C-alpha cells in the first residue's frame, strides 16, 4: 500500500483523514511540522503529502519548500481554511503542481485527488 504523509496541527483533522484514507493508503499522520519533516526525510518516498497552511513552528508554505528541496516532484495537497485570495494566487504561482482544497472539503474529492 502506498504511503501518504498528513500534516495538520488539528488532531481531529489528522485522525479523520487517516481513518478515511487508510483503506487505500498507508497514512503517516503528524500534528508537529518538525516531526513530519523528519519522517519525510527518513521514510520517503510518499505518494502524496497533505499539509495544512496555518500551523505553529513551521507554516505550511515553509514546510512545502523544505519538502521540495528533498523531492522537487513530490505530490502535495494543501488543505486550508485561509480565505486570503492573494495567498492562494501566490501559492498556485509558486507551487504550480500543488493542489489546494479549501476547508471544509469533501473527503471523496480528496480521495480522487490522491488516486
């Protein structure tokens, strides 16, 4: 089963995503960006990385940059509750291969994005 990495500072979100996706993938869930980054370094490759934008310590945009330093082609799905259209445009321009899902999102749509 292919591995995916899920990072969100909200435990309820990572638990929900893990429960939903574990029938199709082997999810590794983290609520701490530093732990997620260490796991990515030591356990890649991953089919996809799912990352929240608004987190303490390392925000999602910085985390994506760190991931892309290791694997520039890594599939990444950004999940966010941020309403800032300028930020969304910036992310799409800076990371054109990233997909963005606005919270709350449809879990089936996420699954389709990952398959």
